[in-house]
C-alpha cells in the first residue's frame, strides 16, 4: 500500500551539509569539557539589582565567565516592575548612555571591551584580546528575575591580575572591578579534555 504522505522534502540524506569551522574567538568550543572554577564574587549590589560573578569555565584557548544579573521587585507596583524588567533585559541591544557594559583589564596592560566592534564569524583573527557575549538566558517570577550571561575571553589570559570590569549607570552601578588571578586560570587549561576523542 502506498504511503499517504509524499516523501519528506526535508529528509537528511547526508549530502551537501557541512558546518564551517568556528573561529575560536567567536565562542567557546563545542568539543571540549572545560575546567570549572567556582568564584562567587559580588561585582556590584544595589537595593534592587546585583551582578555576581559565579564561575569561570576554562577552555584550552580561552575563558568563559558566568555572570548572574539578579533583579528583585521590592515594593514596585506591577506596572513599574514590568517597566523595570524591560530596562533590565535590554542592555545588549541599546547604545545609549547608562547601558550595562563589561570589559577585562589584563596583566600585560591590554584590555578588551564587550561593546567594542569585535571580530565576527568568518572574519580575520583579532590583533589582541577579544571579549564577546557567548550566551544569555533568564527566568523569574513576579518578584525576582535572574539572567545568566556568558562572557567569552579569547585567548587565555596572561600571567598576572585579571580584572573583570562592569558598569550599569541606569541601574545605579558605577564602574566596579573584581580582581582574579589570570595565571591561575591559564594554568588549569592543561586539564581540559575533549568530548570526542
């Protein structure tokens, strides 16, 4: 008996599909198991907003920092809470003053800013360090919202202090820094393994 449905035009016959290699400065590699370095550092805290550096995931060629953005409603009305959430969600797309900004200052005197025009997929290798948003996810309730940001630093940091710098004037957060040990992060990269041999 013939099938009621015609052959699926979207069937995967394995022909003609290829994924271009991902440039290492674009995002963390998909085929590595990183070394997790727990941090739990408060970057900045206001009565309603907190930025918390929760961990660093060290890969062979870079480090992904995980930053929680925490927002609590407090005594805001429902309307004001909705408006506050809009401002809380929108820092990446906007370019006006007051937006959330991230950067790193490295032990060799160099720095990388997240909101600088950076190298894109398929473009040439950056001359120095690159800081990109690797991902962002969020969830919440009627009184609290949490967003987790991934910040991909490439290549591995040099020896010396590494300062994660943030500011968010619209949320009452001035420029503030958390100092880490760049050499210690670099050292654990030797322990990274691959998902597939």
